[in-house]
């Protein structure tokens, strides 16, 4: 059953805020653009395509881990739980978990995109008639209020799949995890997917695929600036670059200017030297122990970790 309470979505980022963020990033040295702006409708479609690419191992590996270990995860979570999925999107990986958590159970998908959220909530409610589904339209990286469940809840468990935590630098990642610890409270849990450190070749191929889907995803940010902010980026004058920065244990995505040029955005001018780059995304990779330290610094205690046979990806359970 999906809650009938009226759902209010916070207003999406305004054009002014988008423009402010873009100009501040392009005036910085080195130039940067926030990766949260990747995900307009086209960007979300391209991201879905990325998840299917042979080079992009994280999605299928995480799904395989969930398929193999959901029963053990469900046992750890236990009955009378509220599962709060952060950035639930289409609730793709949720089924395996919900099938395996003992009842009674309440599921709270949290996403900024109201349309996506309600469709996914309906699908989950149709499939699991005995689960109370309470969608919340919110930006999970900011504070938001949890709904009241009909049945008494023994614990709250946040589910944060997809290695989205890797897109945050260490300090904001710690802050986000500390916010999750506060949300679930004492006795609560966190089931989280994160990407593991590995060889440079595998990592760079995952972010620079042969079919150039990731390149299109990266350049979509410039197309979006053109469309929504009246920019005049010539997309063919920028090259997609993905590089593993080993000292920071992160893959960086860049858009590199092929020539010296000046770009105009809403009356402002942004000069580029030939070869100058805009950094558009960071994707941090962890070792089991480095992630455990991060989680501990945010108030969590590591309970169990599941990985795949090639140790490409990990899903961990932590409690407050
Ligand atoms: C959403 N996030 C976890 C993806 C990642 O792997 O960092 C975004 C992505 N960027 C390029 N490919 C996928």
C-alpha cells in the first residue's frame, strides 16, 4: 500500500542557482562543474545506458552481490524495520532486499524526482502488497523528515546503493554519513554499496567506454548549459577525458578544450586556453578498511561486508 498523504516536492534548483553554480565553477581555477547537474532527463537516460555497458562493472556487480547475499542482509536487518532508500530513483536494486527482510516492514523511497518516485513506489507496492510504502520527495543530501509508519518500528535502516557516496569528497561524504546516522538513530543501520580500488585500466575503461556513452553523458552538461542558460558551448570543441588519480583514489572526469576559445553564458564570457579542462565529476574508490574508517568517523560500527569473487565492488552493513 502506498501512503495516500499528499506528497510535496521541494522546488527543483532554480535557473538562477544553476547559473550561479556554473559561473562560479567556470571562474574557479582549475575550472569545475558540479556533477549533480548531469541528471536532467537526457542525462538520466544516458546514465541508465552507462549502467548496461560492458565496461561499467559497478551496476551488474552490485546486483549480483545483492542476489547472492540479500537473505543474509535481510536477517541482519530483522523484522519491524523501516527501510529508507536514499536516491531511490526507479528502485532497481530494492526488490532483492525487500523480498528478504522479515515482515512487518515499511519502505521509504527518497528521491528528488517526484514523478520517478511515485512510479517506483507504485511498482513496489503492487509487487509487495504486505509492505507499507511511504515515498518522500526530498534531496537526501539535505535534512528531511521521515513519515510515520502505521505499525510500530523497531529500527530504521538506510539503504544507499549505487556507490553514489563515491561522488562526494571525503569531508562531505563523512558529513552525509553522519547525517544518515542521525536519521536512523541509535540501533539503526546502513546498507551501502561502494566501489573498490582496482587497476587503472579497468577503472579508466569504465569511465571512457568504447561506444562513447560516458563521453555523451559528460558533454550533456554543456548541452544543458546551452539549452537552459543560453550558453554557446560548441560541444565538438571539447574532449571527454577520464583519468584515475591514484594519490586521491578517485576517477576524475574532465571536458578538455581542444582549442583556445571564449564561451558565452547569459552575457558572461569564459575564456579557455587550448588543453584547459573543466573537472566535472569525482568518483572515489575505497578499500574495505578505508571505507570502514570513513563510516566509523561518521558514527557507524562495521558489521558485515559482502563482495564479489573479483573484489570489484562491496556492499557493507553498519550500525549506529
Ligand atoms: C552515480 N555514480 C555513482 C556514477 C559513478 O560511477 O561515479 C556516475 C558515473 N559517472 C560516469 N559513469 C558513471
